[in-house]
């Protein structure tokens, strides 16, 4: 269903130039439209910041940084930025419009791709990122939604809104991790670090997804996905696609090494490795169709809105750092059983009786019957009697090993359990789960911008850590966002108002000024948000400040200097006399000009600057009699006069002029010439 008709911006012209034609996508920070540049007559993409964010200087600065960062990257595989500007409350970027679809659309439509197609997409992506890395920039949000594939087959990387200079501060607080969960590198999850190697990790995840049709890590919650990024190596694509070339497995492993230093230095280095690996693949390996591939969909694929990078992953990071507490394969120990043994057969650690040799020896010859015909002794009877004490020793040895093993197990593991993962659960549910595990519970509370009120922010010990079965777990439960009440600043001087906002944990925002008869000049008239409203700490508060009572400035040009000063002071203004004097049409000692000018409005107490006249600038009138009209006009204008032409007969020769030649007249005054 087309929803663009409900968008009030569709059909408008921004900045007198960009006609908005249709909405393309909506993100967490801005909406993207298809627009027409009416000046250059070309289609482009217009990225318009949400008006709710345009009052926040932090968001506006970040938005403009996107324009500047992307504009630095003049590369055929980077979506170009043409312009940036504002129109009222709208802050926008004008960008290259790519007709086509995203890599996410392709994967959704076709599933897994042939290795050749996957590498055809990866190489231009790495080329674009390589240009960014060599320019000192990191993308930080590489994912299929930000890879555009044009109808002409060109691949372009979009949305450099999260880029940041490599040498700038790149750490992030728990509440501000950026990026999409499935493509975050371990170092981004742990401390928010972003380097060129961070982008390579995301590219490795994308390559895996293109080759297999699925993301390498999955889970029921973001926490489970983050935990796998932190604690598990990337699976090989060949595990999902049997027969895939080992070189492709090696590329994915190289790009997604959990330790950043084990990845290539930047996208340029990885691109070189990709091309080397590709050169070693056969056509059969490059064109192998993975079983997860779908039949290509018919027709063009519409560009879908990109996923919002601002997902709530801060709380998940706590859980990811310690795991979910479930048993892994490493917790299960298996003692190998000899071939042919059954589950009931004991498996001792050693064979003190050398049973292998005994069982493989040939049977002893039966003894001859006694002469008196008595019963022959049982074959091997003496041997069995001799072995009985040894079997007793074996049994005792097995029991001793079992008892010692059980003791060691209890000391090391038996009295411990793993701390259950209860992050983001309600307080009551978390308490019940911990109590069911036999653990005591203590509760502390703290503010959180990300975790809902009465939900668990963190646990001590962390999820997955070992704890005694009789131990205690401390839950930190969210009080919800730490909100600050906007103070009432009406009538407060601007400097004091700014200080009070900072003391309250808020940030002074934009300052607007207007006349107000009731509020002293320089004091606050109102705030936005209004007093009593609640906002998060650090939120910006816009201030409207009084310019005082509005007064009309009287006209004193041409008045004597002393009279002009008196008139202005009586009207409520301060007066400043400019040090420079100028020639003017007004008499010497009178006022030649004033600022503000006549009819302007100003506040009571504002200063009006007066410039005093030196009198007219007298210039000698040149002789133009006998000259043609054009010659006379040119000569007089060059001397600084205006020319008034009067024609008596149909002629072109000056026969009279006023003032006469040789006389002096004020510069800029009029000289009349008669023609015949």
C-alpha cells in the first residue's frame, strides 16, 4: 500500500529547489525521499531529519557530519552527497539516487548466492570501504541494508551517518552502542571500539550470509547473538554448504577473527586477499549452486527501508559478555569404551592383569586322564583359582578410582551451578527462577535509559558464572529512565538560566529573541519544553529571551547633531557618534546617516549610531557645450554628476548647460544639458 500520500512533505519544494515526489524509506533518524532537483533537472534522494530531532544540536551535528564525511569520499562505489541545508524545521541531505534494490532484498529473494556472485558484490564493497579507511574514516554499520545494487549492476555503499574519524574518540557507553546486532564485531560489543578492522568483521559476516543464505549466529534474543560473537568463532560456510571451496572458508575466518589484530589491516588489504583467493578458484567452484539458493524472483525488487541501527542492545551486552548459563559440549566428559564393549561393561583405567595377552593366548592342552580312570581335572582350573585374587584387586581399583573421581567432581563442580541468565526479565520472574535454583536473592535498584522499569539490568555474579548452590545473587533492577524536571526560568537572566539548566543536568539549547513588554531585556520569556516537563539528563532546552520593549527609531537624518542626540535619548535609546565623518547632501554638522534607520524597531536602551556630515563634496562642473549627447553624458557622469537631458530641436549637440562649466556643485547633484 502506498503511504506517501499521507506524508505532508510529499509535494512540497524544499529550499526553493528540491521537489519531494515520494517517500522511499524511514529510519530512526531520518526519512528518505525521491526528489527532483528543479535547478539541475535531475532525480536525487533527499534524506530529511525527523523534525523531533532537529532541535537537538547533538543530532543535527551528527547529521551534518554524515554529509561532510560522505562528501569526502569521491568514489564510484560510495553513494554521493550533493548538498546539505535547512528549510525551516527541516534539515536535509541531497544525495545520489540509486535505482535498484539492496543486498538484503537480493538475499531475501534468492537465498544463498553462487560464490562468483557473492565475490562480485563483496569486491566493490571493499573498494568503497578501502577508500574510506585510507581517508581516515570507519563506516561502523556495514550490513546488507546499506549495500545498494543498481539496475545497471553497480554496487554502492550507503549510509555513512555513523562514520567517525579513526583518530577521534571511538569508545561508547553501554547505552549508546551503534550498529546492527548480527554484524557487530566483538570489540564493538565489549567497549564500543571502532577501527577499519571492525568494518572487515561485518564484511565477513555478510560474505558468510551471501554464501549460505543465513546469518552465522542466531538466537531468541539479541543477547544470545551477542554472546556468540564474543565467545564463538565464526562457523565455516562449508559446514552449511558441503563441498564449498576451502579458500572461501579461509576468507570468512580471516575477516571474522575475534581478535582484531588477526584480521587484515583495512579493506584494501582484505580486497587484495579476496582477489588472490578468487584467482585460485576454478569455474566449477565459483559457479557451484548452494542448496539454500532459491529461484530468482521475477521483476525488479523494490528498495526496502533499512533496519534501524539504534536497537536496544545495551542490556543484551551484559548477558552476552557472560553467556546464557546453559550446558555446552565442553561440560560433558566421555570416557572412550573399547570396541565391542557394551554400556554395562566396566572400563578401568588400566589392565594390570594384561587381559589382552591372556585372552589371545592359545588354550592349554587338557591333562591326561589318571591311570585309575578318575575324573580329569578341569582344564585351566588352576589358572582360574590363581586369577581370583587379581580380580579382587581389579574390582577394588575400579571402585577406588570411581570414589576419587566423584570426590574431585564434587569439590570442583558438584557444589557449584551456573548463574541463571535473567537479564531483562521482570523482577518477580527473575527472583522465582533464582529461588528455584536454590539461590538467595538481593535486590538493588538503578536508573537505566534502555531497560524497562522493574526489569533486570545486571546480576552479580554475571550470567553463566559459577556460584555455590547455596550462594546469593544480587539483582540490579531498573528504576526506568532518570528523568529531570524542566525548571521554571521565566524572568531569569540568560546567563543564570544557562547555569541552572546545567546544574539540573540539562543542556542549554538554541536561543531565540523577541520583544516583550513584561520581561526585562536579556531575561527568559519561556522554555521549550515547558517548565515542569520531564526529560532525560543531557536533553537540550530551547530558550526564548526578551529583547525588551519594542520602540520605533525616530528619523534624525539632516538634523543638527545636538538636536538628534536629544531626540533619541528622549525616545529611550543610547547614542553613539561615529568617529568617521562623511560627505553628504546634508549641511556640515548635521546627521548624514543613522543605524538603525528610520522606521526600524529596537528595544529600549539599544544604541543608535549616528554619522555626522562634512557637508557636500563640491566638484567642478566640466565644459560639455559643443559635445554630442553621449560624450557629454559620459564626461559628466565620470565627474560624479547625474545628467538631465532636454531636447529643443531634433539635434544631438549640446548648446547649453546648467550649472555652467567651471562652477562647483555637490557630487551627485544634477547637471542639465540642452540639445539642438
